């Protein structure tokens, strides 16, 4: 997937994808929208997502992800909508996300919840 460097939108909602999100996702430097919601993705959220400097929308909600939300994600300059709201899990948050307005829900403000 890391070879698709011109890709601007990756929307793979509810495709029953399983396994880890590959570190190579961070090579998609022109990506504006990354939506992998409603799958069976597991493991940690790769910190390489922070390399997506053009990313505006990130949705990883309703997967089987675990661990910490990489603090580097909060440094993506144009990120306006980000949801990692858990489906069947309880993600731990890093301290930097608490300063982004999190209360009990690991979602960056700006996304509407369904």
C-alpha cells in the first residue's frame, strides 16, 4: 500500500479487513482522507500515520485496535476530523490527546458521532 503515493482518499469502510494497519500507510503522503472504520483491524495504531501531513480526516472507529493513540497524530497540521472511537475495545490515550479536548471519549473534536 505504501507505493500508492498519489492517493488522496482511502475509504475502506466495512470491508471486513483484518490484521494490523501496515506501517507503510505513512508513505501515502498525499492522503487527505483515511477511513478504515467498521472493520476487524487489530493491533496498535501505527505512529507512521503522523507522516500524513496532508491528512484532514482520519477515522479508525469500530475496529479491534488496542494500545495508545500515537501522540504524533495530534501534530498533523490540517487534521480537522479524527475518530478512533472504540467498537469493542478500550483504547488508552496519551497525555497530549487530553489537551486536545478529550474527556472520556478518544475522539478529536470535529467529528459527528453516529
